[in-house]
C-alpha cells in the first residue's frame, strides 16, 4: 500500500532587487499551470498609484495578478478550489500576511511568496523574515553587484543620485530615487 501525502506548504523566494524573484515566481506559476493546477496571483497595492494588473520581471516576462490593499483581501478573493496562491512583493504586506499564508497552506494550498528579505539599509524587511522561518522551502537569490560584479544580496537606495540615509522612510512616494543591486561590501548607508 502507499500513504498519500497531503498538499499545502509555503515556499519563499527572497533576495535583493534584480535577483530574479519575480522571474522565479512567474516560472513556478507557469509550470503549475502546465500541471493543470488552478493558480491565483496577488500583489500589494501600496498606494494610490496606478497598479497594472500583472507581475512583471525586470527581464520583461509577466503574468496577470490581482492588486490587493491588504492580506485579508487575499483571503476574501481566493477561490475555494485554488491549488496555488502566488504573492509577489510580499514585504509590503502587514504582518497579517503571515497568518493568511499559514491558513492557506494548512488547508492544502501551495503558497509561493516572493519578496525582499532586506530593506535598503540591509535590515530584515517587514513580514519576510517570519515567512522565511515558517516556510517549508526557501530560495535565496543573488543579483549581480553593479560595483564589483560579485553576488549581490543587498539593495542600494539612491536619492537624487546619492546613497540614501538610514533615517529616510523605507517607502517614500514621489522622491527621485533609484535602486541598484550591490553586495555587502559595496552597499552604502548614510547614518
Ligand atoms: P526581482 O523580482 O528580484 O527584482 P526580476 O525578476 O524583476 O528581479 O529581474 C531579474 C532580471 O533583472 C534579470 O533576469 C536580469 O535580466 C535583470 N537585471 C538587471 N540588473 C541586474 C543585476 N544587477 N543583477 C542581476 N540581474 C539584473
Ligand atoms: Zn560589490
């Protein structure tokens, strides 16, 4: 005889900006659909800006996604027979996203979260660290450091061309800012 295992777990894809998190999330979503799984993709609507209804990677690949204002909205919108729930930019959700992922996984859903594990100061970012601890599977991706070409785990924030100060808010709407992939050694934070 054989014992059938039960479905439902959490996968987290983390790393800095440009490390390929969205690319990897889209790849997993595409493969799940090839396997005839019912997949629903969500992303946070963080402010009043226009939110295209898609997850798009810096390399151009994209997949349709539902922008939601809260983690609770994911619970309200997932369908009962969903097999896979994918959530991009998971760092922007409130801590309640952790419970949402746990509940979905407990009831048999494969939950795939992608998000930044560190903010621009190199500190653990929002709910991602907790999700890393609770997940069954964790993939940590590295980008390429734009300064030295080494593996880049950090995200450099530049405000008006200069390294951002640690005092500046993590989410700053409207500033002239830019982000770069950098390694630990090339990453700069103005105290
Ligand atoms: P993330 O979701 O982690 O920000 P994306 O999936 O959006 O990453 O983008 C990954 C793509 O970004 C790579 O496949 C590559 O084409 C492009 N890219 C641009 N700059 C870099 C960099 N410094 N290091 C690695 N990839 C980069
Ligand atoms: Zn470097």
